């Protein structure tokens, strides 16, 4: 929320980006395309080395954006790790052995001509004869 003059000054690069990347009715082009020939996607792309004049608060705004991006990446990594831990807690790999009775899923059987609603989810229990992997039995 904007409360002081300093807050307004820190947001000026974002306002400048919005102005320069919006299409104007008189030219049907954006000012950035007319000035530079390309449209920047983020305020930090305005900070090129060959630019002569930039807003004085633009580098600090770029630093704020970079910190926010790094924080977002860190939060996403933490979120993915948490989701994986929760998945692993609720989905344990079954320990099948040769000679166990196992159910076979029929979801991928295309030769059953029944209506999808009436099709059984699993076939009758089968006796496993050979173990090829933890989850793969014959």
C-alpha cells in the first residue's frame, strides 16, 4: 500500500514499464517498440547496459524483484518437497511376494465390451508366479 513519497518512488519503474508496454491509440504501437524496437516483459529488462538514462530508483527496484523471484523459487522448492513427503507418507509401495494373491486392474483392458460404468475395476485374484520388480509380477 502506498503511504509515503518514498513508496511512490520505489514503484515508479513498474509504472514506467506499464506505460511503455501499453498500446497507445494514436500510434497503435507501444512506446517501447517505437523507441527501442522491442517490448520488455519485466522492469529489469529495461535496465540494459547500453541505456544512457534510467530512473534513479530502478536498480533498487530491480533488486527487490530479484529478491522476490529468489524467494518464490525457494518457496516452490519447499512446496514440492512437502508435497513429495506427503505423497510418500500416504502411498507406501506394497511388498508383493511370489505366491501372493493379487488383483489385476482392468482400467486398461480395451477388449471388455461392457459399459464403462458396469465394468469391474479389478479382475479376480490371481496367484503371482514370478516377481520381475517390486511392482511387476507375472
